[in-house]
């Protein structure tokens, strides 16, 4: 494995186990209260999306497929809201206390992309 792959694996491990760590150019720790809930929601959304794929493969009614896609989209949007709430309550609060304007700018850019 490459050093970059090891770093990514370690980073994912830290998130999965709520281990505080630094992120990118920011000096603040990166810890989230709802990491397990986010991972569970993502797993359910992935499973649901796989079921939608099966529906398409089986030639199920397009209206039924569209309704299920809307449900997956809603689940993903709600997961994004939970991530945003955690980020605001932890990372941004810490960044603001440390005067880290870059973290706030990064959040603004992420929200802009998320809301498109």
C-alpha cells in the first residue's frame, strides 16, 4: 500500500471511531458526535439504492422507481444535514475560537456545492 492509501485508511478509521484529529490546513481537531449515525444512514441509503437498481433491472414500473429514488435522495440529504450540524457544532466552533477563517471559507464553499 502507498503512504497516501495508509493516510486515507487511518483518516477513515479516526472518523469511524470518533478519534479527534486535525484536518488539512486547519489546526483544530476534527471530531463528530454523530459519526456512527452518519455511517448507519449511509449504509441504509446504499442498500436502498442497490434495491432501486434491482427494480430497474427487473423492469419495475418507472413511477415506483422514481418514488424510491426520491426516498434515497431524501435519506442522503438528511445525512448531509447531520454532517453539517456536527461540523458546525464542533469544527467550526473550534475554528472560530482559534481565528481560523480558512475553515469558515471552506465550509461556505462546501455548502455552495452541496446546495447545487
